[in-house]
C-alpha cells in the first residue's frame, strides 16, 4: 500500500489558508501555489540518494556529498498542474518536464485524455506528478497509468495541494506503489465532486477563467 504524506509545515498551512479564501486574487493564488510547491519539494526530495565526491574549497580539498542516482522529471496534469512546475524547478532546475492533458467529463466525472508528451528517457527518471487537487482520483490514476505504459514503474510520486479521502483511496487502490504528498486532507467530496471545504476550481482560480 502506498503512503499518504501530509506536508503540514506551518508556512505551507498558512499560505494554503490564504489560497482557500474566496477573495484571493488570481495573481496571489498563482504566487502562493508556486511558493507552496517549492516548500513541498523539499519534503518530496528528502530521500534523494547522495554520493561522496572530492572537491576543493578556497581553503583546502575535502570530501563532500552531492545528489546521485536517478534524474527527475516533473509532470503536471494540465492545466492546473502547470502552476506547480516553476516552484519545483527552482529546487531542481535540470529536471525535465512532461505534460499530460486530461479533463473531467461533466456527466461521468471520468478523465478524458487530450494530450501526452514525455521526455524520451522518462522511464529512467523519478517522476513527480503534480496537480493541485486530488478529488475523485480519476485524473491522477489515469495519468499514472499513462506513465506506467511508458515504462515508469516504481519511480512515481503524486504531489497535490488538497486531497479528498475518496481520491486518496482511489489512488491507493489503483496504484499501491505510488506515494502521495499533500498539503491538506479535506473532509469529503460534494455532489458535484468538488472537494469540501477545498478551494474551488484550481484551474479557474489560477488563470482567472470560469
């Protein structure tokens, strides 16, 4: 079974509270999502392997450590996931970026794919799949399936801002090998499959659309 990681650092919790408020502007929403993504990135990359190397400081030669092993890929689920990319890139600027385009059918609430483009070596990278909302879990589950079809097995983590218990359960059932990182676990989904209390439609609030 995958592990659900609640990343509830006080700075993240504070910024998320501002994002939830209905009066928060699109600009502030974008800025806060970017900041939270960078802060969460510290937790997601906590277990990256290190290797010892010899370097020379202005004073002397010494042994030091640097990141080794798999390179990273950041894969946003379009369109709201785009708001989380830059924050992570500031931590890992050499990461490659893939894109998965999915939308939720308003009647069935199931994901429909319209775009998928990945780095050619995606199967050799640690993949951080990003989407602000983990609601029903349908889009995230389908996106992970697409990644696994491209050879990504045992090297995917899911990062979201707000999760519903239903979405967490769906993802853990469909993909028990994928850990989930979220800044909040909210109460439930409503009859329209929106997270309660949530923060509304993340894509609309991010880009100022309706």
